[in-house]
C-alpha cells in the first residue's frame, strides 16, 4: 500500500511516494510557481518523474496552509504565495497524470501532520489526541473519538488562537492575546527584540546584530547558559503554553498531547517544564497525567503527513 | 417514541416520561437518599408510580454530576451527596423495574443538556455546537462532527476549566485562572463580596446584609441601574467569557454556541455584549459570525436532557 | 520634654502623656461620642484627669483618619464615626484646658505613626524613609529630605493607592487595581472568602464558619501548614507588595522601608520574601539593598505617634 | 542674573549662557570626547568662546545622565559614552576657566529639566509637582514641599521604574514590568515591531522597511488614521501611563503633572486621554482634578535646565 504525498509550500512544492511504513521511497520537488497554469505545469512535470509508478498508488494526499475541503479538495482560503489556488480543486490538478477514480484528499498542514502521526507516529493507538505544531506560528489539529475534527467551516483545531489574555497583544488573526502571541517562535523572537530595543543587555545581541534571524533554539540555548532576558522570555512562553494545554486537555480529554515543529528541537528543556505545569493543573480533573510527547514522524517536508490523509481520514 | 429521563441531583431525584417532542408527560420525584440501598428503594418506588407505562418506553437515560460511563452507565466519580453511587452501574438500579434488554444510557448533566438541545432544542440541526451551562459553576459539552465528545476518560467538554490566566485565582479543580473563576455565578458573587469586604460602596450591600444569598440576576440588575461595583464585576466577567468563547470557537468551529443555566435569565444584557466580543475576535478566521443562542429546552429539572440520551448518542 | 498625644478613633478617644523617650507615662480613654459638643465634653473630662500636668507639656499632637491640616489642625475630611469634626480646628477643642500659646499639631494616623518612628523608632536616623501600615487597608507616609510629605492637598503618602493593575478590582477610593486591593488584610480575607464561595477546599473554612472574622494571621498560619488556597493568597499578596515597594523605592530612594500594622505580626514569614523581591528588583538602580524593617514603636494606640508630631514636624 | 548651563550628552557637549528669563543668550557645542583629558580640553575651548563673559555669571549648572551629587558635583554613575567622568567632580573641570568660588551645581537631566520648569516654565508657582520626560525611556523628577527630591542615594524620582506588572517584561534596570517597558518610545516601537514580526498587517510596515527607525509620532499618526496595531499599542501605553500617574498622584499629591520629551509632540492626542484616566482614578481621594500640562521650557538641548540648577536648588 503506497500513497503519494504532495506538500504545497510558500517556496517549494514537494512530491513523494510514501510506503505503508511511512517511509518516503522517492521524492521530487520544484519551486512554487506564481500562477495557476504554471503550477499545473510544475506539478505535471514533478509527477512525470515518478515514471508510471503512480498507477499503483492507493491515493494522493495534499497538504498546504489555509482552509481546504478535505473531500472535495476545494481550496477555500490559502494566504500567501500560492493564493492563486483559491477556488481550485486540487484533485483537478492531478487528474491527467493519475488513474481515473483514484482517491484524492487534502487538508491543512497541521491536520496532515496529525494524520501522519495517526498512521505512522505518536498517535497510532489513539482515539483522542491533541497536536500542536510550534513553528513560526502555532498550528493545531485535534483527534476526537477517532476522527480528525474539521468543524463547520473547516477551521476546527486552530489551537494557536485560543485566547490567553483578553487584552493581550494583537494577533495576526485579529483576536487579542492568542496563544500564538505568547508561545510561537515569532513571538519569542519578537519579545527578545523588544527587550533589546528597550536597552536590556543580553548575549543574544550578537546573533541579532549579525543580521541572521534569531531562532528559537538560540533563545533556549542562551537561557540554559543563564542569559536573563532569554530566561524570562522562555519561562513566560512555557508558562503560557502549559496553562493553555491544561485548558485544552480539560476540553478534549486526549490520550496524549503531541508537539511538533522547530521549537521541539529544544527537547526536554521544553517538554519537562510543560509536563510539570500540565500535571498540577489537570491532575484533579483527569485523575492521571496526560503524556506530552514529541511528534514521531521525522519528516519535515510535510510529504508523509499529506500521504497519510489517504490512509486515515 | 418515549423515554424515561432520570436526574440524580444533590437534593432530589427526578424521574419523568418524555415524549418524542421533548415534553414531560408525567413526572415524580423524591429526596436524594444517603445510601445505596435507600437509593435503590427510592428509585424503585418512583418507577412504580408510572404504573406499567415503562414497558413501552424506548429507553432510560440518567443525568448526574461527575463522570459516568455513558454506555456501561458505571459511575466513576460523583462528588457530593450521592457519592455512594460511585462504582455502581446505574442500569443495575432499574433492572428490576424495567423490561430486560432495554437501552439504558447515562452521562453528566452538561452532556445530557446538550443531548436535549440536539434532540429538541437549539442544536437540532447542528453537527458542531458548543454548550456552556452558566450556573454556580460553568459546565460544558461539545458536539463535534455529529457526536457529543466524551474523550479518553469521560472528561471532554469541561469548558469551564479553560485556563484564562496562568496565575489567576485557585479553582475548585486545582488549576488556576479557570474560566469558572471569572464567569460563574459563584465567581461574580464572590467578587462583589470581596469588594464589599474591602469597603467599596454598592447598592448590593442591602441584599447581602439581608443574608439572602446574592444571585447573579441581582448583579446584572444593579449594573443596569448604574452601580459601579456591579458594572465592573459584570463587564469583567463578560469580557473573559467572550475571550474564552473566541478561543473555543477557533478550536471547535461550531455552527452555534448555546448558553444555558441561571445566568442566561439576564437575556440580551449578557448575550449582546458577548456577541460583540465574539464577533471581532473571530471574524477573520471564521469568515462569518457564529451565533450565540440561549438553550431551547426550557426544562430546568434535567429530565428532558437525560431522556434525550436515549434518542441521540 | 513631654507631649500629649491624642488619638481619635472610630470607637474610642485615647489621650496619653508621652516622655522624651517615647514612653506613655499616663493614659486615659473614653468612647468616641457622636456629636461635636459631646466630643468636647469627653475630651475635656479626659484632659482633666491629668491633674494639671498639662501645664508642663511642650505641645499636643492629634492623630486621626482623614485629611487634617497639620499646622492649623483644621479637619478637612474625616470619614466614619467622628465625621462631625469636619470643619473644626482640633486646637480649639483643647484651648480651655491647656496653656495659651501651646503648640498643637495634627495629622492623619499614618503620618503620626511615621513621626513616632522618626522620634523614637525605626526612622530615628533617617532623612528619607517609607512607612506602610498594613492593616485592614494600606496606609502610608513618606519622609523625604528630612520632611514628612503632605503634598498640595494633604493627600501625599497614600501609598496603598498606587495602581498595580490598570483593570484590577475596584478600590474603595474609586481607582482600580490599587495596592490595597491586593495586599491589605481585607483584600486577603476577601480572596480567601471568594475561593471558598467558588468551592475551593481549605483549612480556613472552619474559622470562617465559626463566624469569627478571618484574620490575616490565620491565613499566614494556614499557608505555613500547607493549605493551598492560603499559600496562593499569601504569595500573590506578597508578590504584589514586593513589586509595589520596588517602584516606590525607585521613586523615593529611602534609607529604609518601615512596615507597621497587624500584618507585620507574621514577622519573617512576610518580611523575608519581601526582602528578596525588593532586592532583585532594585539592586541595579540602587546599588545596594534597601532594608525592610518592622516599626519600632510598639504602641498600637496611636498615642505615641500623635505626641511625636510635636517633637518632629 | 545669568547662569551657564552645560549639558553633557552621549554625542555632544553643549554650553549656553542663560539669562534671568530663561533665554539662551549665546551657545557653543562640541562632540563628546572619549577620555577625561580630551573632555577637559573640549570644555575649556567651549568656555573660551564666551570671551570673558563668564566672570559675570552667577553660577554654573551641569546636567547629564546618571547619578551626580548635586552639591559636590561628583559623578557617581554615568552609563554610556561619557562614562570616563565617573569619579570626577564636574566643578574641577571648569575651575580654571571660571572665577574662584563660583557656584557650581549638577544633577541628572530629568531633575535639571524640572529645575528649568521651576525657574521658567510650568512649575513656576508650584511647591509640589511631578515631571515625566517621555523619550526613548521614561525619566522623572519630583518637586515636594518646594524641593527637588534626590533621595538617600541620588536615585529619587526614577518614576519610569514604577512597577506596573509584577511579572511584566524585563526592564533595562533589572526589574520587571516597569512603566518604561509600557510607555516609552522604545517600548511602543518595540511592540509595533513585535506585532509585525508576528505577521500583523499595519500601515507602519512601510516606515520600518525603509529602515528609518520608527518614531512615536508615526505610531500616533497611524493610530489617528485607523491602523489597528497602532491603536492597540497607543491605547495600551496611555492606559498604563494613566494608571501609573494615578498612583503617583496619590503618593505625591502634586499641584500638577508636567510631561516633557518627544512623545509630547503628539499633544492633545496623548494628554486628553491621560487626563480622563487620571480624573476618574483620583477624583475621590484628591477631591479635584490634577492638571496634566506639557513642559513650558521649549529648550531641547538641556542647557536651560542645567542653568536653572543655579537659580533653584
């Protein structure tokens, strides 16, 4: 059993053949074009490189940002570079190159990542799980009673937009005080930048001045070495995420909480304090500790998750 | 099609025969006993008063506080007066008085209320809905993809225990800053009491001094008449609930938000400001306004909701 | 050198002869009357009991709540039982019983307490000091460049009404989020009461149910014995007071911070965590630790402080 | 009556002759040197340009950052470019060029600015006044009972380091949640930058991308034109400053609050909402409105304030 996973990113389109164990057997990628016809051409040429293997695949899965109807594959909203796909059915884009009647599914990248965990990773034995992808923003997806929630408008699972402070910072989504304004890589980097701008001394100044963008790992490393600004930023972010997870666990009662995204490279430095926060906040209602685990699918390309949409709804 | 609804409360046990339209055809109630044998006896005698009509019912539904397995009807946790039911299967308590093989279901009262809305009320046409019961505490239940969520341990839907402030007031559940510590009747009454204790002048002093407990309606009335303390307490509570609803709507993407419980008697005075908060906070991600509606099932006894567990899973 | 100290309280009027070492040589007291003529009569009779010793005193000092002009002794505002004194000069009330031309001074009780510390207690060698009286409310007085600040309207030193949270609880003064709403005995008691009302379990329930009013010491004792609600209430209050003191120390740069009032009976349990908060918050700007010390004048009657107004302006 | 004002800045040293009306009669300036000998040489050459007029001056005043003893003129701390002055007496630096025995005074720039207001500007008729200079940071100075407060260590008046949130952002001073982290130009600019970094759309993006530093006026202008991010940043900053001023007014009871610095160029757009906040927060305790007025001394160079140290202590 194999599936083709297609990840549509802002800078590149990646296509891979994924086997039943979640391994990428073969992969090809190209730059994300800037128009629908060019996109079709690029996709056609990427698919052609699979040399007829596509006749044997059990289905095709697309993952991308935005809101896509998972069955019809209609792209409803897709902010950013590939916005020209809005209004298209992704299945139409591959109909020439694939066998008639093949299953084609699509969903946003956080749900695709959860599908990957469900098929091959940390959610394999779960009926209820929360997934948060902690990257530049905070993505989320929810498995409840064995199904990945999509909601009435395809928006369900936007866990990064849980309100943490009614009068908090303005979020990209128009709400104020969203979890994403406290925890995401962008939020932490912005807070370090703000501290520096206000004149606070920090070992991170050098990294920022070398004009390379600061990344989250830098902050966790500086904190581990005793930088006060980094410690304050890290601890506040973890405190808010722990508090948010507690509320989500009360709302969804999952078997486990799965964390993915670049921030997770910090490993135990982030998971251990989160575990402690979650434990004391939820022990009474839950009666037991809810494990927090890193994502089990190592693939950062999004291909495996997209392919997994074929295997698991 | 009829069902028997049984509500087990801290002070009384209520049993009613509910028809297919959600009307209570006949009802009987008794004081909640203080032991398991006495409870069985009371329940037996209440059922006997239905004079054999029970042979025609399509099933029996139980609603009570705590955590009850909805299919096995095993009571896992039941804090308060009827705690002796922990470890019992509620279906066993009615097996003598009912036909063999009859369907018996049970769930906590918030989910029973949502089942009632689903069968007869404001959620009738929904696949995704949030229900919050705003009473002494804040109860919650979630309909997602057509199913009432129960979660891995039967805890799903505890929306009153969403964390709103990581370092907020200590909640009865052991967490800090839960929605329930900001919005519930108890929380608002406590805040008025605290203001008075600190010496703030308020027209609510008279009500408190008459030693009758303050109720939420008093606060809304005093606020409407310009009492500053009441206004501050009301506005803060509504502000927090609006912010919480925004996060929940982002997480669950429901067709509507249903509010029940005593606080709802305040009507538009509470729903209108909530609607405004929810609108600006979620318009961007949702693309449309999510309606906030009062519960449609008028029954305060819990009987109709309990019966509805038979009709809808 | 001796002075007469007169404390006008809500329930009693206390008069004492204070020697140069701050000892009360002789004292008499009576119930606070409810009219100006009765007040004059009571005061006259109390003074008469000093048997002519008054001819030898160096002056008379009055302390009471509210706003009193310290030189003219005109009572501008005096909320509560003795409000009928508003508009009177306190010096007129003693003119019959005392030598012509004797010095008469008056001030609010927090400033009188600071005068006492300045003459006999913890501020004896200071030119700059902050005094906070932590009782049912939070009173304050400031010594700056050797003078007790009175301000343009006699209001200076209301340190309990420093704003700690712009949208915090409504204060008796009409502001929101005043220090007094976080730290005072009333505030802490109210917060425990609110927790109880929301259903939080606490060992303080017994004390409250015995209908004896809860006092601050009870909370500190319960916290020391591990009661979670008491710990949360205590730690939050101390955290806010420490943060407030840091700001005040940056504004006034005092040689020391003097704490008086009932809360101080908790001793090191309160002073030690405050000291730590103040230290890390101010070390950089101040360059050294500002000591926090308990009031040195043991007199709880207010007599010594009132008398001290004669010795030190 | 004339005085010489000398402002020692990070980039330039400015010297001016100020007459009794606060006008600068003549001025000369040079680049701030990087060593003590060079500094002496520069100052000597600047003074020489006044052609003997210095024999007629009534005194010399120095203003600079940091902590300077106002009578001995000893520089205790001076962070930044001119740090080599630490340990020097500023009076020694001008002794060769000025008549023996001439009065030389020195103080930090916020106190110098208040001295200027006292001699020539908005504090001329005051005994009690607060001054806040709202620039890249928040400076402060206090007039109490006719004297500019200096405190036990020369630190008094650091009003920008009032704690507004115990767990707020890390401040350059080591404290957390200082007023300066909410209101200053740097703080507001940093918050806009953080919003942009998190992806929030704003009309200020163009200004930031042109790599010219954002300034406070830009934010107020964008807010006036309806930019949501600018509105949120402005309103929050004003809300915090209003709340802080309320607390300071309760602590110092000034006749007026004087605002200086670049932010004040926003005029009524900033003063009017502050006035409203201050009014409702303090009306009850103060009994009247405390006026908020812009600084009356137009001089941005710091020369007039420095000279005023001679006229008023």
